[in-house]
C-alpha cells in the first residue's frame, strides 16, 4: 500500500512540475530565418546582458529513475521527459530571440541554435530514458504516417532505420550549408536524391499497395470505402473496388512523378490519366454491375446527395431527383466529350478556334439551365442554383 501511495505521489508531483513549468514558460516558436553565409560551428554566444530569471530547474532524470523503479509505464516517462525538454528549450529559445532582437547575436547564431534542437532533444532523452526507452518513444513518433498499415515489429524497425538515415543525411547537408562546404542548389539536389532513395527503399519494404496507402491517408480510398458502405456493397465487392482504387493511385503517382521530372509531356500525361481512369471505371462497373455503378456515382456526387437531403424543402420526389441528376450528368459528359474532340484536333495539328469552343460550351450551359428552369419553375430553380446544384462548368 505504501509503495502504491509513493508511486501516485511521484506521478502527481511530476505532472504538477510539468504543468507549473508550462504555465510559466509557454512561448511561440521562433520564426524561420534563412541560413546565412558560412560561419564557425555553433557555440552559444556569451550574453552581454543577464538573461531573464527562471525557476530552479527540476531534476527530471532523477525523478524518472524513481518513477521507473515504481513501475510507471515507459510511454508516460517518455512523455514527461519530452515535455520537460520542451519547457527548458522554450526558455532558451525565448532568451535567444530577445538577444537577437536587441542585436546582441547574429542571424547565424540564432539559426544554428534552432538547428541543434532535435540533436539536443535526442541526446537528453537518451540519457534520461536509455537507448531502448528513447527508441520506443521516437519510433512511434517517426512512424505516425504508417499507423494504418499494422506494421510487424520487423517492418517497423526497418522503416524506422530508413527514416533515421534520411534525417542524418538531412542534418549533414544542413551542417555543410552552414559551414560553407556546399551551396544551396547542390544541397537541394542531394536532398532530392536522398528522399527518392528513401521512398524507393520504403516502397520495396512495404510493397507498392501498402506504401501508396500510407502516403495517401486522406485520398480517394477513404471516400470510396465510406461510399461503398453507404450503398451496401458486400465484402467481396469492397475488396475488389479498393484494390482497383489502389492500383489507380499508384499509376497516377507514377505519372505525376514523370510529369514533375519532365519525362512526360502535358498532352501525354492527360492522355494516360484519361486511359487509367477509364480502365478503373470499367473495373468498377464490372465489380458492381450497372445498378451498383449508378448507385456509387450517386453516392460520390455532392449534387445528388444535396438534392436527397433537401428533397422535402425543395419539393422534390425521387423521380424529380433522378431526372435532374441524369440531365446534369448528360451535360457534364457532353462538355467533356466536346472538349476532348477539340483537343484531339489540336494535337493532330488542325487549327482550333478555342474562343469559339468556349462560346459553344457557355451556350450549351445556358440551354441546359433553361431546360432545368422550365422543369422546376423559377422559384425552385433559383433556390437550388443558390445552393450550388446548377453551377454548370463552362470550360473556363
């Protein structure tokens, strides 16, 4: 019982210390200052005026040793150590900013001070938590982008090592810039090469599909999963659809990279994007069937969902909604087809009057709006247009 009370007391005291320090010393981060010309390696300059007074430092290392002996969880100890470092660094950061604003130190001094933050944090936390405790805390932080993948312990360790290797390369490049050993342009090229190597190694480790999923956590995959659930797709259909979407995302990412690298022209990019999109949609239709494909399109189209949501307010029945939605879909498809034909003529070397193309699209939009207004009446049409249902694309 006494040991239990001792543990509770230590934890409570630790949080009181962190909370008190946080209340006193929270300050905004120092703004970024571009790296200046080369200068000697950093050591904090001797102040010309006494720094602001601060409370006596807490011996967090000793406290953590006591809590560790009381079987407090390693995760909690790591959070305490990181919070303690943040508060102490904020004090130093605030003092350095004040000295910079007074003109006592240079931009080089301030830039190098900020540059050392991560190194000093790692050094201090390793000393307080031990190598294993630090790795457990740091690995979880470094691999946040991959939490959705359910990594094995072996995969997590390998991926963590790749991340740390990349960080060390980034640190070395930054150090060389500051010391005048390499200029910004060469460093940028080396940084890009290091990142490409990391990405290739991570993709090899995880596989194309899992890597693409981790790199696009808020991509179309999440929307697709929600829409399939809403329309009642079964497990087999959902698996096939998600696989098709992942294949599309991987192909799209490669095309985007080729376009960025300059190995793919704009026209070839558009052509290939259209090709992989058509292939994905065909696979969707084969998986869901005609009715399921239609239901998915309705789930994915905000116009349809908005009409369903406000059907009573706008006095729309199911027939009205389906009629209006089909007319909007027909308009969208006709505009896309017309613009594709014009682009194909231009690609073939024929003269295309793009001003006339634009005018024709605008005229078609006006004709479609007139048809919708006749169907609904002016009041309902204007209300729905105000809500974005009839903001027809005009090709601009």
